C-alpha cells in the first residue's frame, strides 16, 4: 500500500491519498481527528474505466497564496492559501490525475483526464466516508428545488434517500465537517450523494436524477472539486474555500454590482405585480425605508409598464429588478435578446426562476445567463435552482440563489412541508445551505403568516443569513409601522467581517457581522428559551459604541434561567406578575410579537446577557 499526504499551511489539516490493491482512496484529518475515513476515488467513462488496476506514475507539489475581493460577500477580503499535491496514476485504460489542495479550514480534490474530443462520463466513483466515531449527521433528501429541511439522519436510515450537497457531520472534539462540491459548471453538472444498505455511511457521488444518460462532455475533463470543510462552526460559516476553488471573476468592471435591500410584494400579495398602482406604492415604501430596490416579481409581463416603473422609481432613488421564467430563455440567443432589452429599460437585475435540475444540460444555462448578464451589466438572482458551490468568485453579479426552503413556504402552498420553515431549520441553515453561498430565504415575516417564531427572531434573520440582495418578505404597511423598522432600514446586505459567537445546529446561533465601523449582532434559538451571553471582545480597543437592542419582550413570562442553589424569595413585583398571569385565560401563550427596544453604551470586553423566548431572538446594532 502507498500513501501520499499534503498538509495545510498551518499543518493542522491533512489530506491523504492511498493506493490499496490497485484502487485509490482518500481521507481527511484535522488535529488528528478523522474527518473522513478512507473513501473511494475514481471515474468511469463510456469506453474507459479509471477505478482500479492503478500504479503510481508521477507527483508534483506546490503552494497557492493569493488574495482577492468579491464585490458583495460576507468578508471584505479573501485569502486563497493552500498546499497542493498532484498525482498521476495509470492503468491499462489510461491515466488519471488527482489534483488535491489542503487549506487550514478544509481539503479538496478533483479528477482530471487528458485527451481530445468528446467523451461521456458514466459514473464518478468517488465518495465521502463518514467517520465511525461521528456524532450527528445533518442532511437533506435531494429535491430539484433544494426546498426542504436539513434533518438529523441516523446511520440506520442513511441509505434510504439520495442526499443533496451539503452534508454536515459532527466529528467530535469540537470539530465539524461539511461535505460539499465546488466549481460546478455546465461542462459536468452537479451531483447528489447516496449510500447502500451494506455501507450506509459511505456517501457516493451520483449524477442528477433527471439526467438519464451519461454526462456528455469533452476532453480534457475536469470534475468539480470534492470538498471537505472542517473546523468549528465559525470556520464552516466564514470559510471562503469554496470560492477559492472557483475560477477568477468574469466581470471586468464590477461597478454595477451593488448589494442592497429590496422591497418585495409577492410573498404577502401574490397578485401585486399585476397592479401598476401597487407596484408604485411598493417603490414608495422602498424609498421611505431607504431600500435600494423593488422586485417586480412574477406577473408583470403585459400588465405593468416596466420602463414607466423604472422611470418612476428613479425619481424616488430606487432601482428595479424584474422576474423571468427560465423556460422563456432556454437558449443563449433568446437570453441575449431579452437581457439586452431589459438593460435598455434601465432594469438593474433579473430574478430567473424554475430551473429545477442539476443536470449538465440545465447547468449550461446558468453559464450563459451569467456571461450575458455580465456583458449587459445586470445582476442576477437564480430561483427554483440548484445550490451554489462557491461561484460568487466567478460570477459576483449573481447576488443570490434560492435553493432553500425559505419564507415563501409560510404561505402553506406545500403539501409535504405544511407550515414552512421553523426555528430549528433557521438554526441549521448557516452551517449547511448558507455555507455554500448566498441564500435568498426572503426573511422577516411578522403578522401576515404564522411563523412559530418571535418578531425579534424574524428580525435577526437579516443578520444570521447572507443574501447580497436582501428581500424583506413582510408587507409594506406592516414593516412601516413595526418597531423594528429602524433596524431594517439600515441593516447591510454584504459585510466586511463575520464571526459565529456561539451555535449548535438546530438549537441556537449567535453571530456578529461588521460593516465599516458598525457591528450587527443577532441571535436566534429553537424549541426552548435560552440566555445568550455576549462578551464584546470583537470591538475596537478604546472605542465606545452606542448599542440599540431589539429583543423578545419577556415581561409576561416567568424567569426561565435559575441559578444553582435555593430559589430566591419572590419580591412584590414577581408576586404581582404571577397573579396577573393567573387571571389571563391564555396565560400559557406568550405574545410572540412583543419586542423590547433598549439603548446603552458598550466597549470592548463588556458583557451582557440577553434572554430569548422559545423560538426567540434578538438583533443588536453597535454604532461607534
């Protein structure tokens, strides 16, 4: 048996490739903790099998160290720093090259096959073997839209469903792994994961279920990167390794790429974009809130004069996005005609919907839409689509994607997910779907639909989730009259720095994000109340900050956090509160809409404790 290893620059992450009895395997460790067990590695082409009978044919090593910026991202600067290992293996049917990289927060590899002309990939024989010592595994059954929950999956049930990328694994010792893919383009397409009843914990790559034949492509062939992010939950949520594995930007002049908040009427009023008067009222609402955009969603063709709406919005300092069905632009020629026309109207972005496939034939459409939109200086939002895989580096004007069971499901239009996203789902997304790239969850719903979460929780989602066009889901009149209006008016859509302060998937998340000199801190929890203990050690030394806190109002609840030891004697205020509670016919029901707003001063090193209601949250802005 032969083994070749590459370590990350810090030496903490190790990716190892092994040859055992003519077959290739790979594994990843961090700080001696197993992140993946030995996992199969290989590829089968229509007339060539590159999975066994291998012998070693060559080795190259190198270093990558560069920095780059993405115009709209979760951090202001990205570092691409890795040690690389390239190995050649040969068998009777050809040569297989394995290109590997080790980063301080993960490892990745891809397969290369040299040659010329057309080829067809029958199967990629590559997998991710979950460690036998792993704790909880969070995954989502594959659906074309990626609109489902990331549930904990027991080992005995792992083989029941194809899973979508990503998969989150608790590896123990405070380390987590996110199994992912990166640099997914139309020359290969996206993949799913599945296992067998005999080996349920080895997740093997499979092509998209709706791609019934082999993947038709050309040589030389490069697969997408197969990625294992690893570290604590902060490492998972703040990593830019997926972006590192993508090609550089295709946008020469990024000045048209402007992250911001958008008014959006469709979620609360599906027919609003068929009504020219209502569209203009939403433009007025956007202007009143200081929002950058209004999205004229599905329904505008033939009913709303978009050039007229653009002109009206310009007078209010607001820009217009429009919607289109992907089926109406299924060729580069039609896309060129339509996108050039819309750009001439003054539209700044297009939401394109209902792709619903990971097959190479559909992924090619993302490629040409991104190229044509860049040419016409249009931003894009892909909906009803596959998850991102770090393409923000290559396509920085693709501001967000859906591929998530988000706020629109609160409308109860699903037969298999009634009720929509819950608090546990919200507490899992930062380390699963949102770790893959921007996510158009369309957060914030206060009164229009039941959410099962508090208003403070809903407000916090604007910070917890990243979408570089932030669509506010609630209706105009509700937002304009809500106590959180000042927060929503100023919360940024892109960030200079991100930190996860505390988290556990499905249970709670507290995050801090910085834009220039201002910090935004938000926390949410699920299924039970909790206290969030904040220490402001991330603030600038010597500076004082003015803090405004939007939190759950717990004045009608008994305290839920009791110190060890004897219970304190009740004071008069507590006795009165309990008597008042006993006189209310529904005293067991907390007002989920009640919000308490407070202001105070803080500096680096200060600490506070913020109580959160069941499925509660808080949003805090710190102004220097």
